[in-house]
C-alpha cells in the first residue's frame, strides 16, 4: 500500500540509518519530499507561510533543494549598461559563511573545481550608489557576485552572465562549503570548545539533487567529494540525499557502501522512490551488494506500462535511452544500429521514427497526447526483440500497483 509524501518523510525521519540515499525520476516528487521533511521540524505558520530559505535559525535541519536558488537572482540593468550581477537576498545562510567565516575563497575554489579554473566569481565589497533622487544607498558587502573568464593572454574578459547550470553549481558550492564548516565544527566533541554553538541542535542535512549541468568527470568528482565529506562526519547528524541522476546515485552508493575506519556501511540505506497511479508513493529498498542499473529499471517500467496498457509518450524515450546505453557499451556508433533488421539487413524507418516520437520533450508530465494502438504494438514488439537479440536477463514480473 502506498503512502503520502508526508508519510514517506516520517518514514525517513524514524529510520535508524545515518545516511539515506534515494533515486527517483524527475517529476516524482523529490523537492516536494524535501519540503514535507522540513515541515516536520518547521511547520507552516497560520498564514500558510513556510519560508523556503535555508536559514541557520532553523536549528534542527539544514537543507538544499531547487528552492534554495530563490536566494539568488540576476540584476540585468541593460538600459544603464551595468555589468551583470548575481544578487544575494539578505539571509543568515550566506552572511555566516561569507562574513563570519570568510569562506569566499573556498567557495570560489569549490566552484572552479566543478566548472573551470578560468571562470572566476568575485564577491563585492560594500559601496554606495545614488538613486534617482540623488540619495545615497549602501550596497552591503557580499551581497553581489560578478563573473569573468580568463582569456588565453591572461587577461580577464568583461563581466558575463553565466549559464543556468553554472549558476546552480555556484550556489551548490556555497552550500557545500557551509556543510564542510558545519561538519568540522560538530566533529569537536566538547561543545564548549566549538567556535559556535548554533549547530549543536542540528539533526538532519537534506540534500535534494545537487547535480546540475556537469560533465561525467565533474559529476563523479562531486559525488566522491560529497560522500567523503559525509563519511568524515563524527557527530550524530543524519543525511538524506535524493537524486534523479543514476551515475551520481551509483558513485555515492559505491563510496558509502564500504567499511572503513570512520564509516560502517550498516549505517547506510539506499532506496528507489516510486509514484503509483493513485498518487501515493513507496520507498523500495535497494540491495547494498549491487549497483542500481538504470537501463534495467527503465526496462521494468516499460514492462509494467505495456502489461497495464498505460503507455505514454515518454515511454518511447525510455526505450531510446536503453538503446543508447546498450549501443555505447557494445561499441555501435548509433543506437539505431541495434534495431531489428529486415531480410535485406536494413532497419525499418518507421520503428526509428516511433522511438523518436517524444525525444524532444522536456517534461514527461506534459505528455498527454493519446498513443494509437499501432504505436503501442510497435513499442512492445521492439522491447521484446531487443531483449532476445541482446540476451537481457529475464526480470521477475512486477505485479505491484
């Protein structure tokens, strides 16, 4: 029987595991789960407000999710020809790490580690400007960030607006630097010897999808760094990490799923979160002795969709994803080379077109177009043929609703 997101959050809170890693498709509800979990510690007030900023005053939970980015916004005053600046809304989260701890250089180092050492952020010093009425306005220090790119001649480019992916990685670098400081402080056993006591009541760190537009090498590096940092924790705080990225999931899992002097794998549990057709959810425990095989998961989802005749456009993308991963592994240049061949050794153009049916879609939840019976038949036929041709191991039928 499925559970509500609130019940899933309560399940995560009551477990004895110190580290919980969750995989889920985009759109399943990872960010909503992080909010439900936060509400267990900081419920909404009478007006329904829940203040999504990760303020340090929320002493029991520190969390990172897509809403953390609401603290940052771009000042694009092109009319006055001003340089693009990433503005930081006033909050104790960045004030503590930047002003009190002076961690701006470490943030820059972490950011460049996952992007490029040629892309340089700069935090502002305090300065004054005049408004339209000639009144002076003080711009506080560490309230703006500008970015420049180092050229081949060692000169800096003009200030530029970085991509959305780079912006997300910059914000993650701030949070990661904060987490480094928090763990270092709490690793001091005697609380009266810590430089601050504002984290003494911290119970949980909830990290929702830190992966953005990273190439595989940087993604692996980020996953290894995060796992190493978590394993260095000696305090009682617990970690919950959610992700939609199978590579990130597997790397973090592999790093945590071993015994060493500071970490025991019995304190770690990994799950796959699934959403049922009735809108309820389930955390499916994943075995710790084998990696999560993304393509096999997609195949099981296709089997369920075909068996129940609940086929949507995004299921064709699942099949294409399976073909892409399999063709790469087998050394084929194109995934289309793996399609069944006719008697003359060629593939059927219609079958390739049907797989491309929704290849440019961005959101599976927007796939409302009706699928005709012939397309459903072709999907089932291709899946069966691929299983036989490339000798996929038969999966146990999944009859769960």
